[in-house]
């Protein structure tokens, strides 16, 4: 395994660094246009990708349409710096995004420039399984801290999903149908329709709908292969609908959209734990608007915003046990979240100055109620009603970013700042400084930026109390996470390719962890069930992540193109009893993610569920003008995950286990029958590798998909 990882690492480094060098001697007229794409997420203004002095990636519309993937997560998993947990499991599984080693709550996900989250979840993070690929024009990924432009959660980076705008005049459409299987007895059917109409007057309307039906296998890993009662299949249903109205004429661009998501997933009780009657219902109504007006050549004004309401219902009924008896328990939890964003921007652009300033508000609120009943010990029940609390937070902010670069002068600098007033934490300032040097076909840049990330409403106010004790799970005196990030990067473009290299480091203080609480007056070795005092969210000292990235693309003549990326990082979390002294005086604290008791200063030299290196390599061959074949290879290093260890406490507190590295190979065939009809065939995990993303959960084996696309 070690030798294999070494070969992979050397191969991908060679691709990212050397491939662009190989094309210097090529004289073919074929061009690679990747760095010619226009991006907006790094600066909120249109900028050529090759001229953007930050680490930015783009997934364009052609890649989205022709890849036959079902979700945003499938495509993000191939990007530099990204490790996405859940993308390779049963469709409908929770999908968490880690970017440059940052926690999932430290990455901003946006649709058309406005943030989308789920305030009712413990860490206020959107489950990416919610996001299908309907009506998406492109996806921009900005790696590294961007708090000045996008607020406190952008410690690891920003993912901006940009929907389709006005198409060519007239009526146009795309319809696709896909069928697939990812193991014995499984099926995955998906149909999608995209319609558009654009009038000469400037008015346009887009409508898209996607429907997905999955018959799957058990989400939880079944290790008892000879068990008389096999783990039951976990199925998934999803429907997305989006309508967008717009008007583009001369200097005015206005649009409004509505998106409705409904999905139902069978879920299990956790790692290695099957559950036959556990269901998760989810829906979201998401409205966005945007109005921009250009004042001459240099000035532009823009207003944008969104409103979202989401609801999750988790219903876990009594299930049949292997013994033939029922477990006699019932749980129902209803969770609601709402978010609003409203922002006004003013942008200015001249030969030597590019600036954007904005003012806005962001509001989120949540409520939930839960009911639990067990027939054990004669029967008992418990209820938590959050509806009466109905907590929310309001953030008011103002930001400005300016880029100075004179024509003919290679040196430039971007500076920016944001002042945020949080209704629970007061006024906080963040900044960024981003100098760069633009030379012939290359760009050298550096950045230092800070970020402020408030605790979630759930972490602050969850009123759940262990019976017989006074600790609530929520901690109202939690401190915000704050971080400082550094990056040094280089971009080099050639006639037929490009290469990028960047090194980065991030240090986050007051990182929030989940803790078990135990009786203070007994030795750790003597604790039993009666000594449990509840669970709680607490700040810990520090999390540090350092690493580097390589990306590259190479066009070998007219038929072969190669692109790839490689990311290496190391990280640690440092715990100190002094940071939780107020709680330490009352109870003993045990870190849920490691199982260790915080009795002295300690450093955990690994990041939970995040590998030290990831890589992606893609080779595309244009057989004939209408037929292409693509081979993709993905890899992830081994990483630590949490598992229950009965040696660490009477509740089997979480310990750590090593999840093995994996390499996956996919093959894709695109055949354009004519200008209106195309067929796509994809083989995923072609060699049927047996691997895990998360300890105790199943991943998809060899998968086959066929897709037909009709355009008019």
C-alpha cells in the first residue's frame, strides 16, 4: 500500500508540474481555454481565470451535462483540495464537504452569490445530497479563506453554484434519461428536463425539473455476512423543480427564481447498525432575486438576496431485531430552519483600479421538537420542544475590496475588509491582503486573511438535558471560531496547457467540539453509567492545517487532453484544560471525536475523516469528432475515523480507527449521434474496489450508467 501511494503521488505531482512544460515544443494550433474562462466568485466582478490572484477552479456546463453524474457532490469530489464524505455511498446519504482540511462548517456554499445553509442542523451545514445538477451553468470553487467577500464561514473556501441565465432567442430545451446500477439488486433512475424561452424584448424564462428514484443497498456496513437477517436496502427518492424569470436589456439585468426540493431517504442508526423503519423527509423552498444596472463603462450597482425555508422530519419506528423481537422504541424529530440574505453592491472598474463595496444583512433562525418513547423498564418517554424558544441571529455587515494594478506595471495588490455586527457576538472585523506579480504568462500571488465563524444556533441553544442533571447540550457562552490563513501561489499558462502550485496554512482558535460529561469525583477508570452527566458543545484551543496543491492541464495535439490535481495536507487539533476550565471544575470532559479525557494539554496529530493527500487524474481521447473516451482515476490516503470503543467509557465513548486508502477508476464514453442526440455510458469503480469513506458505512461497488440526452 505504501509503495502504491508513493507511485500515485509521484505521478500526480509530475502531471501537475511537468505536463505544462511538455507542451512548450508543441506547435499545433489547438488551444486550451480553461484559463480563458470568466469567473466572478473570487472578486464579485468578472475576471479572467488566469488573471485571478487566488486559487480558483471551474466546473463548466459541458462537464456538468456530459458526465452523467447525479449530484453536485459527484463533481466536487474531483476538485483540488476537496474531500467529500458521502458522495460514494448510497444515494441520499449525508454528504459533507471538507476543503483544504477545514471543517465542513467552515466552507461557504452559495447559489448565485447568496449563501445556502440549514440552520436546524447541529453545525449549520447544508447536506450536499440536497443539490442536484438541474439548471446549473457552472460551479466555481475558490480555495482559501474569503471572509472579506463572503462572511465568517469561508475559512476553507467558497463553492458558488451559478444557474443558467438567458439563452439564445426562441424556445430551447434539453431532456435526459439515465438508468444505472451500483450492485446486485440496486437501481438508479433519473429523468431531467430543462426548458428555456428568450424573447427579443429581453425577457426570458427557464424551467428545470429532475426526478430520481434509487433502490439501494444498506447504508450501514453489514459485517455479519452469515446473519440470518440481512441488513435491509436503503432507498432514496428526490425531486427538484426550479423556475427562473429574467429581463436583460441594454444596461439592466433583473432576475428572480424559485426552487423546490423534496426528498425521502431510508437511513440507518449509524455505523454497522441497521434500522428497518428509519426515514428522513426533507423539503426546501428557496427564492432568490438579483437586480443590476450598469452606469456607464466603469460603475455598476447590484442588489441581490434570498429567502429559504427548510424542514426535516426524522421518524424512527420500532424495528425487528435479529432475535426476532422488536426493539420497542419510537423517535420523531421535526426540525425547521429559515435563512434570509439581502445585499446591495457598488462596483467600479478602470484601467488601474477595480473595487467593490457592499452592505447587507443575513438572518437565520431555527426550531425543533423531538419525542422519544421506549417500552423498556415498563415504558418511559421524553420530549424536547424548541418551538417555544425559536432562536435566531442577525448579522449586519459592510465590506470593501480594492485591487490596484497599473497597466504596464507587473505588481498589484488586493486589499479588503469586512465589519460584521452579530446580534449575539457584537462587532467583529476581518481583513485580507493579497499582493501579486503578473509576468509573461504567469502569475505569482500571496494572501493573508482572517475569518470569524459564529457557533450554530443548535450549538448555542439546544435545550436537551440528561435526566437528573442540569447541563444542556447547547452552550450559550460559546465563543466564535476565529482563524488566520496564509497562501503563496503560482500560475503558469502555455500555448496548450497550464500549471498551478500553491502552499497554504490555516490556524483556527476556539474550534468547537462535542463532549461527553462525567462525574468529577470518581477516577476515570471507575466511571459507570450512573456517572454520566450529559453531553455538551465546548470550545477547544486550536486547529492547524498546512499543505500544498498542484493542478495541471495539457492538450496533446487534437485528440488527447490530460488534467489532474494533487493535494497534500497535515493537521492537528490541540486541547488544553484551561480552555474549558469552567466546565472542568464541575465535571470531567471527554472529547467525542477521540475518546480522550481532557486532563492535560494534548495534541491530536490527525484530522478526523480527512486524508493527508488526495489526487485526481483524467485522460480524454477524441476517437472521432463525435466519439470520445475518458478515463478518470481518484485516490485518497488513509485517514482516521471515529468508532465506539467500550474500553474508553461505560457508554462506549468514541475512539479512533484507521480507514484504509483507496484508488478508484472510472470510464466515460460520449457519443454524439447528431447535433441533437447524445449517448453517455459510464463505468464507476470499474475494478470493483472494496473500500470505505466512513468507518462502518457501505460504498458503491462497480456501477454502470447509461444516459440519453436530447437537445432542441
